[in-house]
C-alpha cells in the first residue's frame, strides 16, 4: 500500500505548459523585391517598386503559360554560386528558394548553429508544379515506370525541409506543416511546442512558394483573387530559440514571438472567429490592443476575405483603432504559404532599421478558405529604442 499523503487535484494552470517566448535571432527573405529583407522593406516603404516581372525574369515554366494577370517573380539567382553545383540538377524551384533563404538566415545567425538544431517548414502541398508534372509524365509515358525516378523526391511534401537539413547538417527535429495560408503560423506554433517539450533548442522556421502555371491557373479558375492582383512567389527563413537561451548566449534579439494562435469556424462566422483568435492571442501574451502599432494582414487581394479580415481586426482592437499595415502581399502578390514568414521577416527588418517603441507589438493574421484562422503576436526587441536619425 502506498504511504503517499493525499494531494490536491491538479488545476488547469498546473497542466498548462510554462509560457515560451521564441526569440528571432536571424531572418532572411527572397521576394520579387530582391534578395534580402531590406529589399522587401524598401518596396513596402515605397522606395523602390516591385512591378510586374519581365518575361526574361520569369522562371522556366516548362512550356506552360501563366494566366492573364500581373506576375511578380524572384529575380534570377545564381544558384550554383549560392549553393554549390552538387545535387542541384534535379531540385525544383521551391526547394532551391527554401535552400537559399535558409542559408542566408544561417549565415547571419550571430553564433554557431549546432547539429542538434532542426527545421520546421510551412507549406501548402509542397511543389504543386513538381507533383503535377510528374503525374502527367506517368500518363504520357508508354509505361509509368519509365518516368525519371530522380524527379520523384520533388513531389514529396517534405522535400525542401529534408534538403535544408541534409545540406546544413541539422540532425534535430525535421517537420513539414501543411497549412496553406496558415502554414507560417502553424510552423511557428509547432516550433514553440517543440521547444517547450525539450525536443529542440534552436530551429529554422521557413516557408517557400514558387511561381508556377499549375498554381497560377488554380488561383485564376477559383476566382479567389481580385482580377488585378498579382501572382507572386518568395521564401523566408527565421532562426528561433527560447529568449532565455538567446540572452545567455549574448545574441541580439530581433523580435519576440509571444503567441501563435489558430482556430476554425464554419463559413459565415469567419469574422467572429478571427476576432476571437486575435483577442485570445493578445490576452495570452499580455499585450494590450493599444500596444499594437502595426498589423500584417494575410488576405489582401482575396475576394471577400480581405474585408472579413479587416472587420475582424477592427472588432478585436476596438477603441484602439486599426494601426498602419505592413502589407507584404500588396507589395509582392499572392505568396500563399510563404506569406507569414515574409511578413515576419519584413517586420524584423522594419524594427532593425527604425527601432521599436517600448512595448511595441505587431499582429500577423491569416485566413484560409476552409474556415481556418490564425494570428501571431510579435513584440519588437526589448533593448531597441526608436531611432531619431532620419538616415
């Protein structure tokens, strides 16, 4: 018989994991604006323009044509110089973009990333183009098994995450989260949970979306985008770790992810669901609506969804009103699963350039066509003051 004394029942607070603040200690972005987060913020500030891509700047579409709408592509990259020649020949554009963004983030990390670090990749379905072309070849060939087997890995959803880990010697957590518009939020939520559970201490969180005829015509035929809204592409990667670990290592904190909340609602209740998600995230992160100095909307250009999103933000922030928008989508077009990582990279660069007000926070929101909603609450670096130098 046990001699243990009787213990009081556990409360919900006892069962809840301790809050974990993820510190962003490195960030990198590739977009139609150019290479690097600074190029992206230059477009957002109106310093330069990321207009429709010239024909010679478009990726090789394998003879396929894009729908009749504006197109914005990542400028041509010298992949062999950036990544080395080995193993590039059979990699698709999604994987190449992800590799370059992750290499840039690792290169700017102020420390050494240990082999125990991991990768969390947000995606919609992996490379739609690779899957579509491979499937088509199985129908066109005399016998399906005559299709080039070296192309098959590109059709697997976790191809990009695997390549990032292999090429950088990262032996830790390796996960691919398929969440479409919410992929970036879900990837950061996954990373936070992995850190909480002691499965990882440092993670690369990334997202990549390539421009392709397959996805382009999907958007065109769905009618989900405004007729004048451009198709885009891009990739972004962030190195995240617990705030305590970053401070102990003396690494500058570029931003702090305080909350990553998701939800779901049936059609007709998306506004209320997103507003509730934002309120819950602000409450759990201890951020007052008045502290939200910028928002990064995730549904700009999507018919109907953009209005629902703005209505939800106004309802959640109440009397504080709607702060200025950091609208990456308006600048670079529809980047789907890469949107949230690009938004966060743009916020990080904005704070790096101009500084942050004490306690300043930002909201990043996303809204899916299936009824899924989500948001991030991000604070600027605590030790960063607003710069008054106009330069």
